[in-house]
C-alpha cells in the first residue's frame, strides 16, 4: 500500500473519531448541567458524575486532535530492503503457519486499525513505545519478533519493510 494513502486513511479515521468524541463530550456536558440533574441533597451525584465523564471525553478529544495534527504534518520515509525499521515504516510480518500481520510505525494512536480498501488488508498502527514497536525498531528483513503474551506468543519474521 502506498504510504500517502495509508496516512490519508489514518487521518480520516482520526477525524471521524474526533467528531464522535466531541459529540460524546458535548452530550456529557449537557447532562452534567441539565436542570433535572441538579442535586437536591449531597447524596445525589448524577451531575457530578456526568461532569467527570464530560471532562474525560474532552481530554480524549484533545488527544485525538493532537494526533490528527501530528499525522497531517507527518512525512513518510521510504525504506529499502536493507533499511532498519523506523518511524513511518510499514512492516509485513509473516509466521511459519502462513499468517501475516501488517503494522505501521506511527508517532501516536497505537492500536488504531485501518483497512486497505482494495486488498482488505488490516493495518495496525503501533508506536515505538509499544512492546512490539520497541522490538521492531532497528531490525530488518529476516529478523524475528514475538507477538503476544505468555503461552499465546507467536513468532513472526519481518518479511517486508517499506
């Protein structure tokens, strides 16, 4: 997949997530200030609880906004066959049983999934701070990494870096 198109998909997903988060924060704020939620005594905490939710939603919206701006300014780097994995690398991992995983090393929003529309390939955004990101940074084609926890760990080989 062309990385410019991948960045567009990430930006579109972040813009959608921001709109959803903003609406959730707005709704929670309205609930916290609604006249029906004004407490009659110190034990009625619905408005207080709604204000906590509103604050959490607003904080998350700020995080998404920061990520959106970061990805809009991100310049993808091209990697050759001998290049070590770094920020903006698109990495294809292959296991011995034939399964593959594709990950994009991004600066923020690790765990986000986007689907390449033509092939249907799922690409997971990971950050250099994640365990897999730390394992991949500096490695190259043919190197092996483990994904998972405990007995669910599976070994993958770096099949491609672009």
